[in-house]
């Protein structure tokens, strides 16, 4: 499996997890403390996706 496929798959999994967390938050059936924690989870997932996408771009440039 190429690094592009691995990184793309990882980004897909992270985005799926982000959507799952967001859906739980939208339902509104959690305490403020839990909601606040989930906001941090979403930010962490977004940051992880950004790092992986930046790495993929760098690897693409290095291959050229």
C-alpha cells in the first residue's frame, strides 16, 4: 500500500470520528463539562488531519 493510500485512509478515519463526535454534540444530551471535552476532541482531530494532509503534500513534493 502506498503512503498516499495510507495517509488518505487515516484522514478518512479521523474525519469519520470527527463527524461522530459532532453528531453526539448536536444531540445535546451531555453535560457542559462533557460538551467542553468533546470540543477539545474535535479540535484535536482537526489538528491531526491538518498534520497528515501537510505531510502528504510534502511527500508529494519530495517525489517530484
